[in-house]
C-alpha cells in the first residue's frame, strides 16, 4: 500500500484523529522546521507522524547521536514507519501524546528539546487536548519549543496558556493553507522568539 493511499484510508476510517485528507506539503514542513537550530538537538518527539512525511525531514536534520521519538495512536501508521524507515535514531511508539512524559522516561530521557505536532487539536476532545498541551509543556526542557502545524487557530489558546512565548506563521501555497506555531518554554535558555521565526511563511 502506498503512503498516500494508506493516509487516505486512515483519514476515511478516523477523520477526527488524522485531521486532513492529504499529508502535509513540503512547503509547510520546511517553513516549520527551518527556523530551528538543529546543531545541539539531542531528542525530538513527533506527535502523529502518520506515514512519515515530517519524520523523514526531521531525520535529515538530526545529528548522528540524536533521537526522534514518533508517537501515534494508530497502529497502521506505527507499523508503516517501522517497516519503511530504517534509521536507528527513530523510535516508533504506539501510544497517546498525553503520555509523553512516561514515554520519555521509558526511553531514558528526562526532557526533550523539541516536540513537533500535527495533531488536529480542533477535533480532539477538549479534555484530551488540554492534557496533551500541559504534558507537552512539562516534557520540554527550558528554552525548548513546541512546533505545531494546523489548519485553524484553535490550538492557540492552549499554547498561550502553557508557554511563555508563541509566534505564528502562515503558509498559503499548500492545500489547505497551513498555520504554523512556535511555542517556547520559558526564558531560561534564550530570549523570546525572534521576528524571523514568526515570518517563516511561504
């Protein structure tokens, strides 16, 4: 089964969890990831990796000793990633993003540098969305960031409630247009998000 057909199949079966009929475009992926300084990154978590369009781009940027933990509730997507991405830096986990702290502890990490999410916050049960946002803020190291791509502004209030600084961007050259968010945890390891990050649009 091709990645695009698998993605479409799972959207038809679980539209509220997958959130989009097509995978995220390369334009949106680069716009979200390019502002990140990947040089000193040791651990990244991805929520809802699906068929791995973001996963592959993250791995291209990670150093040889870094780790990417991809968490998805859908066993079909987890199985697809394990079969089609042969990279020792990738750890695929079938589970909930709300359990990110326990998953990190199980893999030997106290905190994570970045968490990247395409979960459709607008269709998640409110209590689940709240739990994920709060757990994410606790799991990220001071100065780390939560990078989010969405098709609405629904997630913004949860980001502002849990993070000190939130910058936004918009990618118009994809269908549908994507909203991007960079939420930084605290000011301990750096200043507020720069204008360059908020302008990462295409």
